[in-house]
C-alpha cells in the first residue's frame, strides 16, 4: 500500500484540489488514485464526476476542496459508489466515454 501514514493507520485516502484551478463541467471526471509505490501499480481509485465532486467537497478556508475516502470494505462514506479496483476502473472509464 501507499506509504502514507493516514492510509496505513486509518485506512483513509486524502487528496486536495485547489479551487483556483478547479472548474466542474459535465464532461470532466476527477480521478483519485491510491498507488502501491513499491509495486508501481494502483490498488484503488475513485472516478468522480466533477459536478458531483463540486457538490460534495466544499471549499475550505484555505481555498482547497478536500477529498477523504475510506478504504474499509464495509464503508458507507459518500464516495464509496465511485470507488474502483484496478480490475473495474477500465470498464467504468469506457462506460463514461461511450455515454
């Protein structure tokens, strides 16, 4: 897994998106990827439509939107429906591109 302490100890993935460079639109999806740096591959990914990300991840006082997703298998967090494995992500990308 990632060498991030939060990933290892709390089973949470955290990413920040600068509001100054973020512009949600219908044809844009946000891809958040947890990488196994030792193996050079990704283990878990979240593919979130940018308009959905804009609604759910509010702008903080530092001008960033914070993405926090649980890695626990039984999670009920707000991002679980966008979570993919290395096996399921390619099909989801193709589905989005063909709709």
